[in-house]
C-alpha cells in the first residue's frame, strides 16, 4: 500500500527573515576584487550592476535580514513549500533510513529560483530601476526572473545560451509569456558577444559568455541593472527560506537530519537548504553532514582549484575566490544545464575548505536512473539537476541499509522535470553519455586563471 507523509506549514510560519551564514563563519571570506585593478571592491564598484540594498546584503555579516512584506506576499503564492517523507521510496529501497525531501518545484516556474528572483525584482523596482538584464542556461533562471519582474513592473532582457535556446524552446516561450525578451547568446548586440562571434562564429554559447553580455548591457545603460540567479552571497541568502522552513518541518516530524543533500550548479539551492542547518552546528548546536552534489562532467568542487577567478569569459565581473575550473573551461554537453558552470558560490567553496561541506560528483546516467526510481515511488518527476541530489540521497539510503543504520536523510528536490522530458526520453533511449571532463582542457583552463598576489 502506498503511503503519503507530508508536512505542511501554516502561512503564518513563512520565515520573516533570511539567514546570513556570514555571521557564523569561523573564518571570514576573502573579499571580491576589482577585475581591472585587482584591489578589493568597494560598494561603488558594484553600483552600476546592482541596487544598493542587494550590495549591502552581499557584504552583510548580520545574522538575520528581514524579508520585506511585498516579497513575503509573493512568496505566499507557493510558500511555505511542502516537506515529504519518502516512505514509498524507502520501501522500494528496503532501507532502514528515513528519507525526507523539501519540494521546491511548487513555485510558478517550477524550481527554487523564484525565491531570489522575487527579492531581486523587488529591490530593483524599489530603487527605480526600469529594466533587468540577465543570462540563462536552460531557462530556469530566465523564466523565474521574468515571473518575478512581471509582479513588480520591470522589463527583462535575457541572454539565453544559444544551444539551449534552440534545444529548449518551451522555457523561452515561458519567459515570453511572462513578458521577457529573450536573445540567443552570443549575440551581435554587445561588444562581448561580437568578440566571441569573431573568434568562433558557430559558438554554441556558454553561461560565461551570456553573463558577459548581460553585465555589459547593465554597465552601459543607466536604467538597467543586472541580476544573477546563483553564486553570489545575496542569492544564497534569499534561498535560506528553504532550510528555515525545513527545520520547522523536521521538528513536526520529530526528527533531525544526519545528512543534508542538494545538487550544486552555482550552489544556491544546496545553500538554501543546508546553511540554516550548518549554521546551527557552527553556533555550537547539532552538526549535520552537508553534501553538495555536482555533475562529474563539470566537477568544480572535486576537481577545480580554490582560487580567484572571473565569473564570465570576457573579464567583466569581479574576481571572486571560489572553486573553479577556469573561466575559459568549456564543460562537455550534458542534460542538467543548470549545473553547467565553471565556478561555485564563494560561500559554498569557503565551507568546503573549512570541512563543513562535502562535495561529491555523479554522472548523468546514474542520476537519471535515480530520478526514474524516485518518480515511480513518489510520483514527482525531478528536474535533471535535481536527479543528482536524488542519486546521492539514494546512495546514502543504500549505505545505511548495508550498515543497518537508521540514518535520517534530507534532500532538496529543487525542481520538477516537466520541461525536461526530452532528457528523460534520451535517457530511456540510451542516448546519454557519461562523458568525463577533458583533463588536458582543464589544465589549460587553470593556466588562464588570473594571477593574484
Ligand atoms: C538552476 C537550477 C539548479 C542549479 O542551481 P544552484 O544555484 O546550484 O541551485 C538546480 N536545480 C534546478 C531545478 C535549477 O533550476
């Protein structure tokens, strides 16, 4: 018999603040540096790109940052999101482990990304910005920002990685439905895009190139600012509503996780779930094992270097200290587009260095296999990115079975896969390759890291 165990929070329990882990770090972060001078950035350096409220959050060390009421009002459309105990998956795996998952696919765009998109759109609108420029890979971020901006009356210009623009037309249509304009990057509308096209007219694009284009547009237009969907401190901050809700829901379940798991592209959904739990441990409370799961084809944390690097290909973004494969690294194609980025959030990277976060890398076939097992047991089809977290959660449950351990596992199901069913089709047809990154290309890319003394 099938069993559904769901923990719902009343709307009154929607978090009133975001949790800032910078307040609890045993060692402070290395500062971001100016791309031209190599000197630490001041707030004025970022002012062309971001509204002041977000710049303040980027450098804040205050533990609790209040969520403005208009943001909570939009969150109420789908938050608090449900937490489930995966009883049917536990049975299918015949494991003594208890598996819980927080489901972020209930948002309008189907992933966790609106948690920050709504906040970013709000602060920009509040400071009189008229238009936002951004990049998107598979389209999850672009559609989330388009949704959020429609609420606050902002125009949105999205540079979408060209290969995805053609492969994933439905997310582009979703962006257009919310009123955004979407271009296939590299374009000839920016110096950055033209420079890439000159070098390689058939460039399939990359997130790094699309970021260059979007940043250039914001830097050269007074009424336009830039929005990033992951990596930055303020983005991770906004995602902590996930973990705070999950803490309350785990309490309802009468359990505390031994291990907390999230897939990691730029690190935001992982951080959103894990940081409130890690913070508890950093303040002397209960410790969890936090596992960040990256794709083996783009193994930023497990194979990259911890170093200062650019966020984009054209050297327009600040230099940040992070795990990186090098900003010139071109990951091989694979289906979890949202995980295909050369860098990792500086906060997540820092916590990996401190031993508070354990990175693991998994291939896409075993991830899709886990996604299918999950869908058949629990009913929800995970996004290709999320299947990486499902894989790690299932591996934990199987390890617990082996050891006869009643382990409590919590993972973030960051989104649903309804707009990625072609990836599942490829998986069923045996068309997915588990490609490894090219070690020589990685070595070359690491040589191109900027030298910081
Ligand atoms: C974008 C995306 C990710 C990866 O981004 P993070 O910043 O690492 O969370 C993961 N899952 C889904 C569903 C996404 O849309």
